[in-house]
C-alpha cells in the first residue's frame, strides 16, 4: 500500500485505508529492508526520489516476494558511484540487469538476506516523458501501465514531494487515454462462430489461447472505461483488480473463471455474451468509438455445408 504523502492514509486498489491495515508481516519486513537498501542511493549525487513498489507496497507480499524499487535522478550518478552503493547493501553480485545506463534507464537485481532486490534507475526527465506518453494514449497496450499503477501505490523512501506530484498526474486519467485504451482492446476473435469447426480439428490449445486473449481484451476495455491502468504483462490478483472496475459486465470475475471450467461450446457462448455486454457499455459511454467490426463479428455464424 502506498503512503499518501502528508496524510496517515494509504492508497490501495480498492480505495483508501489506514496505513498498515491488512498488511502482511512480510510486507512490513520488505518495506523496512527497502528503506535501508535505498539509504546509500539517497546520498548519491543527482538522486531526486526513490520509491518502493510492488507487493510489499501494496501490502500483500509473502515469503516468495521480491522487493521492487525505483530510484529517480535529476542526473544519473557515475556507474562507479552506483556500484559502490550496491556494494554497501549487498556483496555486489548481480543476478540480472536490463536496459542501458547510456540511455538513462536500466534495472538490476541482487540478493540481500535471501530476498531478490530489483532496483530500476531512471532520470526524472525520462520518467516524466514516459508519463506524458501514457497519458496521451500513445502506449495503450504497454507494460508501462504497470509502472503507472505501481506508482500510485508506491511508498516513498525519499523525495516524497516529487512522488506526490507524479501520483497526482497519473491519477488524473484523461479522456484521450480512456478512448485509446478502449479502441486498442476492442478486438475479439469470433470463437462463437467457429467452435463447431474447431472441435473437429484438435484445436483446443489454440482455442484456449483465443480465450485468454479475449479475456485480456475484455479487461482492457473495462479498464479504459473505468479509467484504470491495465496491462496483461504479469497480470496477477485478477479479482482484486476487477473489483475496482465500475464499468464492466456484471459478475465479470466469476464469468471469466467459468470460461476455463466450461466445454468449448459453453465457453464460446459465454464469451459472446461478455463481448456483447462490453460493446453495449462502450456504445453508451463512448459513442465516438466505432464498434461496427465487433458488432459484425458478434452477428457472425458458420454452418457446415
């Protein structure tokens, strides 16, 4: 759960609660560990802000959880300075790294006391460009949405004022992003029309793939309508997320779960109903979005000759 700067409250996926309410012991342990690890980074030249995010910030970490953090810099410190900071809190051995120091954005992982610590490093300028791109609707299908939602619940280690400004920007979900999200995810393969053909062609694996893609697109459309950030990348805690959607088909979580326990014919019929209800929501909320292609797919039927 992310601390709301200047208050005694926390922000969660479902609302505002008292800090620490419902937080696992593992989350508290990881938050304390994160603060201690980030202390040397706070002393680096150019360091502007650092935040703990992921399951520890959200309050539901367990003993398999890693520790996710990001450090933001007005100017990146030297690589030698960064290595020294890492050496102050670990043996300095990297598990993995990705991105590029030269590009001003990279991440690295190492272990501290058995915990995998993942730290992202980026410049303030690069991060603010990313926020601008997402809010402008230029990244509707990107994992960057995970960074946006993660920032909203992140806990500042230092630079809380900077983090609060970014959280305010990200929380103000604009209409252009809402429309972009809906348009991007309003794509559904017509399984209901082809299920008879697929059942005779040993295509159950592909059928499941199409169900997965359609399910993610249903969530993406509902997220856009509900002004929520969404990405299928490492999507977890589906029911908690769905509970935050105020513009979605009724009983969406139960109905999505039921797709996997149903026969292909039943799943196809259920998917048709979910898509129909989703299209109706889009047409009611965003009449400027063209739903004709999906309407055509919904009306499609195929009979054997």
